[in-house]
C-alpha cells in the first residue's frame, strides 16, 4: 500500500508543479489554475506526512 500511496503522491506533485507552471499561459483562468496547482502540491505533501507516516512504527 505504501508504494501505491507514493506513486499517487508523486503524480499529484508533478501534476501540481506542471499546473502552476502553465497557469500564466491560460487566459482568464490563471488564478484558478495556479490555486489548483498549489492544492495538488499540498495534497501530495500531506499524503506521506499523514498516511505513510502511520506505517509499521518504523
């Protein structure tokens, strides 16, 4: 399960960075796209900090 959560978190992180990078090129929805990128990166950091941090006690 840790591997699956890692790949989900890494995918969200990369997608969020891509979304923040392309936000200036999206006319009319720059702020929404940038905020969505920030939320993806935040969720990607929260997954290992909460779910993966509760592992086998190691």
